[in-house]
């Protein structure tokens, strides 16, 4: 069974976090344990690695990021976030697997942040349970990506600060539960308000139900998974109830404030607020409204994008049309110039031929001189231009 904890850190000395993860501290006084020469003692067994930074320079790199973006200047600012994933002593997981587990969690819920990940095989008070420490700089150095637990752009935008919201922790706990089940580890319901009371009920049902051939899970998890799958597609709470009754043949009881779900093979239903945060009647209605708003926003953005694309296409077509007209105009002008030049050349040759004769015709020479086209633009206005050009002589 794995659990997830979160701690906000206001200490501006990031190197203290690395020291805590790599050295020995007293569990009760939280003071470092020193050797005979007064030096702090290193932990006997641990793994540590950096994400988007180097472990040895984690503190300096975080401070550099903060100064670059002008963040974490106040004493009361949250400088870092400390997440802990702790496994049961009976869970069969190695330190290397735990390290990979932590890095995947960071990639999902804290992308773009500088972080150090440490794995300790010795739990509190010699419990000997494997646990993962993940300390991240609160300022996001690289851009993240929008996820369903984000409400504002600052929650994934570069240079903004990490927000450990209830919505984010809900999905983070669900991610931990799903990964533990896939790894074959025992897992309690972290989403239930009183998961301790439901643990053995969940455990007895683990061998009864299967989820998509991946592993075994409980009735509660099956109900949550089914609801989560349908929520993004419905437009109202009433439509959700109608779908669950019609498609999955669930028995659902709805009152003014509560909703109770029962799958066909269940003798007793489970109230929504017992499934965990986000599954009560009012909470489900709020989540549906959020999905509807998100769909409407996506549709509006898609229409705007289509309109912009259509305008761009029309602009490109108009641009190409004008370019074609300009090209045609230039080609016409070039053709007229060539024909004018050829006409004048033929006229000049005829003039020279007449001059070479012993008895030239003055009237004919005057005529040839008058036929010279000085301005090609006036050539199109000459009525005899094209007709004369097609004849053998001028």
C-alpha cells in the first residue's frame, strides 16, 4: 500500500533539502547526526538523482531560475514542494523501481520543474519501508503541458509557480493507486475520506473483480473508473444517471443531497461521498459543468481557428489572384514592347534599303520616318499597328 504526502517548503536554502536526503538526521529532534570529528554522517543506503538539474548544484540552479524570472523574493513565498510516496514494508519493490516510479510521477504532475528524487529503504522508526522523496523548485523552469486538473494557464506555463491544488492531489493519488495495482502491490483507497475503515473490505474484493485484463480492483474503483469514463461525455447530472442506468444497468438512488450507486452484482449500494472526493452529488454536478465548459471552450476555439484558417486561405487566394493578374499584365507589356521593337527594326531596315537605291523615293522615306513608334504605350492606340505588323511590309 502506497500513500502520497505533500509538504510546502519556505526555506530559501535549497541545499538543505539535498543534505537532508543524503545525510543522517535524528528522527525526533531533526538534527544532523555527527561523527566523532563533528562531521555530518552520510546515509548508509540511498539513491538520488536530479531532474532538469544536477544534484550537486540543485540549490544554485534553483536560485538562478528564481532570479531570472523574479520569483520567490519574499520570506513567506513557498520556495519548494516536497512530495513523499511511501510504500508498505511488505511491498516487493526495489530501490531502482522506486526511483523510476518517482520520476514518472514527476513527469506527469510536475513537468518542467527542477527536482531531486531520492529513494530511502529505511522508513521512520526503523519501519524498513521503501519511500520516495521528491523536492521540486516551486518556479517552473521549462513549459509544462495542460492537464485535466489544471484550471488556469499559470498552472502549466513557463516561469509560473507550482500549485498543489486539491484537484491535482486527487489525480496524483489516483495515479499512485493505479500504478501500484499494475505493479501487483497492495493498495488502499486513497480517495475515500475514511480509507482506513474500507481497506479490508477493498482487500477481500480484490480477487473478485477484474479491470480491463490489467489486474484486480474493487467495486469502488470500478464505479469510479466507469463514472470518470462517462463524465466528459455528458451534459448534466441527470444525463449521467440515465446513461449509467441504461448502459450499465446500475441501480441508482438519488435524493436532494446524495446519490448512491450499485452495480448489478452488488447487494448494497455505495454512496457517492464514500467513493472519495469528487463523487458526491454536488461534486459530480460541478465536475460535469467543468467538462461542459471545457468542451464549449474547445468548440469556440475550434470555430475561431477554422475562421482564421478560412480567412488565411481567402487571403492567400486573393494574393495569388493579384500576383497572376500582375504577371499577366507584365507579360502583356513585354509582348507589346517586343512587337514595337520588331516593327521599328523592320521599318529601319526598309528605310536603309530604300536609301541604298540610286533613285530613292523621298515620299516613301518620309512615310517610313513617320511610322517609327517612339513610345510603346501609344502602340496599342494605333489602329494600323497589329494589321500592319502581320503584313510583309509596312
